[in-house]
């Protein structure tokens, strides 16, 4: 029986290509960590499920809830790779640009 692996879409597929701009220097490292973290996860059937999954994974990796935490940015040592704002993550950029971008990509992939 033939199996078409190309038809299987993972959540990690939503992370390519990377955005042209970031909020702070830690953001691309979080983006890549999320992509890796979700690399074996098939894309859920609905955009809402994708968004919930993304928010849960973000919370796991960054240890902050994008919805309830009022901070505009956080610092996480594990995303510090040199430079003045290294390790700083712009929660505002994630809320206003990056998560909506991923949701839009999911909507497109799911045909929703």
C-alpha cells in the first residue's frame, strides 16, 4: 500500500520561512526552538487547535503565558547567544505579529 508522506503536514512546517523582522534578539531562537519542539506534531484539524498548541508550546519553552502575562518582554538565559539584548524575547511581537502569522499560515494550510 502506497503512503504519501508529502501530504503529512506538521506544525513545524508553519515556521518556514522565518519572518523578515524580529522584536528582540531572543525571538529567532524561540522561533527555532518552537519549530524543533513541534517537529513531530501533525497539524491539528482546526486553526483554534493549532493556536492552542502554539501557545502551550510557547508557555513550555519560554515559561510565560502570552495571553495572561502583562509583560511586554522577558529575558531567558537559554535564548541568550551574545549581544546587548540577547536572550530578550518580545512578548508584544509574539502577540501582535508572530503568533498571528503562524495562525494565518495554519489557516492557509488547512484551507479554513
